[in-house]
């Protein structure tokens, strides 16, 4: 049995149109360790997921591309070389925002957040 080109096109075109309409919302994220010491167990929580690193040397940067699903605050936590756990709350991000986010970890458990993302819906 052979399918005609017209029938094939009638089936395939809606599938391709739906796939072309899909868009994932990403935020290119950089965590910069400017604390003056290495840190351990870095974790960055964002809407619907998290990422991290076991060790981030002093002066090092960690890059990660996050995909937003839903909305919620950014939360950062890590352990200092003295085994002190630091927790920092950041800005709220929401789907369908996309762009860049720079997180600068500073001495004394402080941080700066520099979001360059599209406006919230």
C-alpha cells in the first residue's frame, strides 16, 4: 500500500507546525566565586530544578544553562572551608523568562545577583 504525497503532507505538516511552535525558555547562568576561598557543595535551586558543583575554587566561575518551568526564587547554598553552611535568597524567575543571570558570591556569606532576563509575563 502506497500513501500519496497529499495524504503524507496532510499528516506531516501539522506535526511539523506543532514542533516549530515549541520553545524552551533558558537562562544562561554563571556563578562566580569571589569569596576569597574555595567553596564546597555549591547548590543553586531555581524553579523546578537545581544544579551545583562539588568544589568551586576561589576566583573560579561555573556556567550552567537552566530551563525554567513555573516560577520561584533562586536560592544558593554552599559550604565554606570552615564548614559553615551559607544560604542566600535571590530574585524570582518565571517561565517564559530567558536571558542571562550572573551570581557573584562575595565574602561573609553575601552575594550579588545580576539578572538580565526578559520581563516577567
